[in-house]
């Protein structure tokens, strides 16, 4: 049995500028690189290990695959994975396209491709030919196929007997991933690769917020548990020993089945630098409490505010939670600034409410409400 992961490449400047991009060999832009890194983190969070890679020969597809698998898995190319041949319409400005493009893109199923452009049936046929060859030579282990938007739709159409053209009008975003399983010569209907439960992967300009993995425990013990400054104003240290760190991370992983559990590892440049969690959801008040911790080496670079802002946006706009709460000791100026910069409002002060290592601090309570 093999799982076949099909991905669209990351963004290019032509994508960003809404230019019709088919066979032109345009590289990834910075956003495209970040999208590929986010897809890599998503697959890692789901314990996906890629053993074989096939890619369109175009640079953007190969670079996307290389970011996901690293240097240890060779990338093989196949012309059948190229994007649709747009012929004379290559490079069309999609903000003011000609009538032929408007008609075709407005109704892929019923409108034939304009003259000189590859037909959708041919796209499906060549992607199907590639998949049939894969079926006749079953791969060992899991496979990544890195391709393009229309080519990917052709593959999904081929793999879904009852699709009836439904994929042609579906928006496939840069670095969207679908998976099909090849077992005993049969492909399953492909499905999107998404995290289940409340802790979905989030991405900011500089950070990836992902689910915890077992190997995070050592980093959390070394960079958090052994540094007393990390817990100066909280008074609790779930990473004080390696055993405690492992137990905490295992608990996170077990809780991901709960759609109201939110616990993220914060990555910058492929390295774990912090955590963000939201705890104790109260259905009666539709509220939850948030906490964030960034390693000392990464302080002063705005990472905490960036991570907290992303989580606040997700919890209120996507998870639909009305009220997000947080608190800090009055002496913890850095945390106070993080919350206020992220848009949280101070709602109350509890004098002397916090006692940490024999010291009493005023407790500052903050809230962020869904607008």
C-alpha cells in the first residue's frame, strides 16, 4: 500500500500578479517558499514520510518538492506532470482577459478550450497515463507528486470516477495537498490533506504554528525547562525534567482529537522557538484562555505578538469563539506589550492576586472579543 500525495507548487510572482502561467519556467517567490515550508510542516505534523518524488520539470514544482522532502529523496521529473499548455494565451493578464478566456474560465465543463490551448480532456488523459504507469509499477513507500493547478485537477478528475468535471471549477490554492491510496492495484478517491481537530496549522509572515511532535520534548526541556527566566512570572514549569517534557508533549498529541483543544508549537526557520496554547474552553460564556511562551534567545524580535495575533484571529474568526482571555503579572512588561499589540484590552486588575516563589504581583486581566 502506498499513499500518493499530490501538491500544487507554491506561489510565483506571475501567480501573485494574476498572469496566466502554464509552461513558462517561473521560480517560487518568497510567499511560495513559505507556503512550501508550511506544507512540509503539515505533512511532518501528520507523520508523513515521503519515499519517492515525481515532479513537473518546471522549477517552481521541483523547488516545492525539494523544500518538502529535503536532500535525501531524489526528485524525478515527468513531462506528463506539466501544467496545461495555454498556447497563445500564455502570459494573459487575468485582470482583463480576452472574451475567449472569460467564457472558458467561467464554465470549464461546458465551454471548450480556446483554439491553440490544450483541451481539458487531454490534460486528464496525460495525468491519467502517469497514474496508470504508477499503478502498473507500484511504488515502495509513500509518493509525492508536485505539479500545477490545472494538471492537479486533471489528476483528481481521473481518480474520482463520479467527479463529472467538478474539479475544474474548484479553486486549488498554492501548496494545497490531496492524498489517494494505492492498494492492490486500486486508487481511493482523493481527499484534501488537513489536520483534524481544533489545532490546525497556521502561518504568519515569519512563523509556522503546527501541532506538537514527540521530538519537541527535548527542545522544550533544553530551551524552556532549564531556563528559570521562562517561568519567572507564571510559577509553573511543565518542562522541568525531560520526563515531564515528554509527558506534556504526549498529552498535547493525545488531545488533538478534541476539537476544542488548541496547542501549537511555534517554528521559525524550521526551528522550534515557542509554544502557544488555548485552554479551559467554557461553553456557557463561549470563552477560552490563551498563553504564549517564546525561548529567551528569540526575545525582542516580535515573535510572540505575531504568534498571538494569528491565534486570536483563528480562535475568533474560524473557530468561532466569542471571547479570548489572558493574564499576566503587572511586572511582566513584555507580556503586557504583546497582548496590547495583538489587540487585547485590559479589563481588570486584581491587586496581589498572584503569588509566585513567595512574591506577590498584581494580576492584569485581558480579553479579545470577536468583532
